[in-house]
C-alpha cells in the first residue's frame, strides 16, 4: 500500500513537471496557433544554464534560476521576432518544421558548449532531504515542485482572468482580427506569450533535472512526453494542459512501478510508451481532448 | 468570330508529355554523368565509396519522405519506423540462421527475396496504419507519426528474437552464389571491393526508384497527390478521392522507406534498435527541406548534404568525429547546426529548397516576357466555333470512367 | 433580348429536368442558411441564382457540389439521388464546378490543372503511373492533347506551362473555367464567374457561357452578383434572400417582381429612394 502511495506521490510530481512543460506549449499555441517543437530544448537550455550558474559560476540557486529564465526568454523573443513573425500565414508543416529547426540548433549548441557528459542538476534543497510519513518519503524538492506548479498555475490563472494583458491574450487566441480591431497589439501579445512560455520552460527544466538527478543533452526529448499531455487535455485549453499533465504523469509512474509484474508479456520500457498510446486513443476517439473545443469549420 | 481553328496550327505546341530523354541536352548530361561514374568507380578509395553509398541509400529514403510529405503534404516524422520495419524484415528473411539459442532469427534467403520483401512488408504495415493515421492532419498527424517511432523503438527493443534486442544484430549482405558483398570478389577478371559491389547495386536501385517516382508524379496519381497537398477540399471537388490518394502515397512512401532501411542495415552490417529514432526521421525532413520539397534531385541533394557531408568532414578529419564526450565542435555537431539553421533559413526565404532556388533563378527571364503578353487576349481568340468544338470530342478515345459508388 | 431568342430555340415538348431540388434546408451552428429551396434545371439552360450577400447562394452551391449536407430536402440529378454522393464523387457523375476564390493550386501549371480536371476521366494509378510505358503514356498523350486544344479554344494555350499563381486574376478565372470544361461535364456550376472583372472581361466570360450553352449543350447554374450579366444571359433566375426563395422565373418576370425590387434590385441599381428601405418596421415608407 505504501508502495502504491509512494508511486502516486511520484506520479503527482511527474505530472506537475509535465503540466508545466505542457503549459509552455499551451500558452504559445493559444496565443498564436503555433506548436513550438523547440519547447523541449528551451527547457534544456534553461536547465543547463541554471546548473552551470550554480556549479560553474557559483551563483546562489535563485540567481541561477533567474539567469536561466533570462537566457531562455531572450532566445524565445529573438526567435519569435526574427523568425516566426515572417512565417505568419504559412502552412502548418512549415511552421512546425521551423520550430524543429530551432530545436536542432539549440540542442546542438548545448552539446557543443557542455558536451555530452551529464552535469548535476541544480536543486534548491539537498536531494535526500524530505519528510517521511506513513512509510512514504516526501522529498523536499518534490514538494517544492508541486508547490511551484500550483503557484505558477495560480499566477497564470490570475494573469488570464484579471490582468489587461492576460485578457488581451485570450482575445487574441479567440479571434486575431477582432483583437486587432479593438486595438490590441498582437506583436506584443506574441512576444509576451513566448516570454512566459520560455520562463516556464526554465522552471520545468529545473524540476525535470532534479527529477532525473542529472542533465544530458537528450533531456529535451522528455519534453516530448508533454505532447500526449496537451492533446489529452485539449490543445487550446490551458487548464487542460495541467490536467493532462497530471494524468499522463500519474499513468506513466504507475505503469513503471507495476510493469515488472508483467515483463513477460509487455517487456521492458512499456511505461515509456503508455503516454503515446493514450494519446493515440484520444486522437481516435475525441481528438480535441478533454477540455478542448471542437471547431465548426465553415468552408 | 474570325480566327478559325486552322490558324491555330501555327501556334500549336508540342502535345507530348515532357520526355525524360527527349532532348539532346538531356542525352549530353546523361553521358557526362555516366563518364563521371566510370571515373569515380575506377579511381575512388574505399572510404569514398562508403560516403557515396551511404548517400545513395539516404537518397532513397529521402525520396520516400518526399513522396508522402513533399508531394502529398502529409506531415510525417515516422520515416525511421518504416525503415526499421524494412531492415528487420530483411534481417529475418535473409539473416544467417541462429547458431545459439540467444541469436536472433534468420532464414538465410537470397537478396532477391529479402530486399523486395523489406519494401513489401513495410508497405503492408503502412497499409495497416495508414487508414487510421491519415484521418488526422497537420500537427496531429505529425505527432502520431512521432509516437510511432517511439512505439517502434519499444517493440524493437523487446522483440529480441528478430531484432537482437538492445544489443542489436547483424544484417544480411547481398550474396550471389559463393560471392558475398562483404568480401572482395572477382567479376570478369576485375577485382571488386565490397564498396564497389554495393555501389553497383545501389546506383541502379536509386536510378530505378527515381524514375518510378518521377513517372508517378508526372501522371494522374502525382497530380492528385499535389492537389491533396495544395488544397484538400478543392481536390475533392475535382474528383480526387482524398483517402485513396493519401493512403496510396503513404503506402508508396513506406515501401521505399523499407527498401532504404534494409539497404542501410545491410551496408552497416550491425545495427541496434536505438538507431531508428526520432533524430533519424528529423534528419530526413531536414534533407528534403534543404534539398527541395517535391523534387527528385532535391531529395538526392538533401540526402548528400545531411548524410554525406558529415562523412566527408570525417574523412578529411576537419573536425573530431561525433561521440567525442569532451565537448567542442564535432563533425556531427557542425552538420546538425548547419542543417538546423538551413531549415530555418530555407523555410523563411525559399521553401522550395536548393532546387526551388535554382528554378526561381531559371524562371527569371520568363517573368519579364509574361508581363508583356499577359494583358488578356482579344475576344476573337476565344471561340467555341463548331471547328474547335469537334476537336473536343473525345468520347470515342477516352470513354468516361465507369461511375461506381 | 437574348433570352427571348433562346426561348424560341428551345424544343417545345417538356424535357425531363436534369436537376431537381426539393425543399432543401441547410443549417449550421444555429443559423439557418437555406429554408425550403426548390427549383429545377432543364437540360441546356442557363440558370442563375442571385441575392444579396448572406442570402444563401454559396450554401446552395455547396450543397450541390456536396460540400455541405442539408438537414432536409432532396436533390435528384440525372436520375440519381445526389445527396448520397460524397464530395469527390460529384465530378465523376459529370458535375463540374468553378471556384470563387482562386489560389488553391498556385504552383500547378495551367496544363496540369486542366489534366487534374480530367482526373475522373483518366485511369492510371500509382503502379501503372510509375511504370509509365504503355497505357499510362498513351493516356497522358491523349489527354494532354485534349487539354491543350481546350486551352487553345479559350486562348490560353501559350500559357500552358505557367504556374497558375503567376497569372493575372482574369486569366486564372479563365483557366479555372477551362478546367471545369475539361471534365466534359453535363452540369456546370459557376461560382461568381465575373467577380472582380471589368466590363470587357465580363463580356468575354458572358460570350463563353453562351457558347458553352449553344455549342456544347452543357447545363449551367451560376451564382452571381453582376445584374447586367445575369439579366443578359440567364434563361431563368432564382432570387434568394435570407435563405429563402423570393422569386423564380425569367429575367423579365424577376425584374418586375415587387418582392425582388423591394428586397434587392432597388438598392442594386442605386435607385435609393428614401422611402424604400428593407426594414419592414419602418413606418415612414411611402411607395413612389
């Protein structure tokens, strides 16, 4: 029983990480209908900068995180400004591929700068510290992951509901032309969306690093698992990203925890593909996910 | 209505489809290429054969991707999966029988069986997956094909009896009687190295594949593919069965990918399942974007760039080879940086790739002449007089398609 | 009047209509785009559908080309139930349609576009296409020849190798019309064939439409805003407003129909008498 609950806790933590990554995708998609394939590499860059900040340049944790956020936000803004602006109106394939291009460039740049040797993850607390209760170990870092996720979600909720720019972003997501008509500066909105997403990428990168205890250049592919999360939740739903992330994270950890019982049938590594299987099911049965909206197409 | 149909004969243009070997310049180009090939064949070192052979194989795979994504516009990140299917089919059918219980399976069949079978099995898998996957479009289709790669890797890691599990396995080389491509053999008194023998197999295969794809694209099916890519609803209104077109492209693409995968594995001799990963798929997408979407030569150029160039850089030891764990620029890194950046640059400014750039430059003179003559033709030229109408009678030559519903 | 002449040339015994539309209604997202539309098309006639923007012309068009599914009604075409056909089967039964907004296939050459129009009249598939020699080659030759002749007839032959996107708007429309004819259709649906055209271009298209009727005997249904064109060449007209049919008949009949004048034609010809408004609740209306 304790084992199960431990898994549930780990699932929630993993789910929070996916939720954060998914939020990054979701915000950019909501604002500009672009799927940013490079979100995973932004995460990677963020995580590396934070770790370097702490271990190479001996900055305190929080400062390192701020540095990481600044770097990723700058990259995101530059990309949005110089590249994506010119791609407006181009086919989906091209836009998708151009973010993949960014993905490749970032990943290679990281690999060149930091090599493929894993470097330790920067964490605010000692890896081993935590609360033990009822046979379950609640790691401090894990608790912070959950806490920060809740804070980020709350902050975003407040932002979208009550601030001027948040409302403007929602308006842009619903109808760009109408937003333009009421005087919303779409360019600012896009830049803002990318900045927020980049910042969240760094935060999620930090937590993912802690979770994996070390970072390697292939880190970014973990972010790919956020795709099933946002599809499950619904591409155009920000709260969907969170719910989807939690569900996917939970499923993955539980599967990993219990799959040793069924190795003869399922073999090893089944938990790595459960998110994708769920995603395929969702796409076949209810393509717009749990909270997404089915669009009425007028030809 | 004055100008009669007979006046038009002076303006009549050549009605036959553009022929591949039609003009003298084409024959000249072919001749020069043939000469270059012969010179290369007799003088190049084994290292260069390796570079060229890998490029030829990659070109086949790039063509496969272009058929599906470039010509038909279906986003796909799943090429690696179908290549793997082809490779493991080849391994199962052509691999040497296991000598110990832990060895992967192999039935020792001839290359004339395992190579086509690789394509056919991959095509069958495509036919199975296609109807479901192709219901989705754009990003969703891309993400499903991405999932396919991961699911494939999971399967390949676990089906050890075929794939050798995480440790991988050997793949069959073409064997003709006593002669295996893995050794030097004598043919008609000439000693051929392994690289040369593979070259003699790969070049004709690529040529055949290119010819086939080129023919498809200049016929009815190819026009349908492009119509699907450009505007699905419009294509349907013109009578194109969207499902059949997309599925047809998917199956053809899978077939070619299977062939390429089998050839790659055969040439590399030993491959682990981790090879067929998302990066591989993405490299081919980069190849067709850089080389030229919906272009045969574009596929070949792109493959040369993304797969051949790093090998060339390695050959000249310009940069340390990839896998060097201490950081700094490796040849693989430089290549990835370049093609990653080129994807961005080309998609921004020249979505047609290098080939598109060439075409655009070639078309410049035409643009100037068009602006002179395009003011619209006078009403007299537009005439549906009985003379011209009779030319439109085609019922006896091309009876209408039987309407089946 | 052209329609009077055409009328006198029409065979006197009643012919079976090529198209019968009965009580078609279309609805999406709570908006009823069409309500109980009924009409018939006689073979070989030119039938126009007019009405202000939002009247439902495009919806009707899309029902006939099987892009929309109506919520009620029947359509019989050439003895078969048209509503049972899927979008891509429409071309196969001989219904061709032009596009209102062009630019669907910008990179396709004019000739390829026409050949695409003949898609349902050709047979080669992937395998035979890939091999090419033999049946595919002769099929391509025959059809290229046919399409080039057709282009010759509409005066676009010299542009056959140009991508559609490089042509000026008027020529693109002409190419589109040629592409629709390339199908050898029984019924030709024309979607605003002279939209955005000047006077002389409109006359050219009008001439082509009349020639299609007189030389090829193809039945045509056109949706249009240009009153001069419609009144000049149509045999019969259907007037829509807010999704309903408000008049049907010959141009002369329609022109003199008070409902039509009230709803549409009055404003169209700029006879803006301050009393004539389209708001039924306006109490200040006085008949001039």
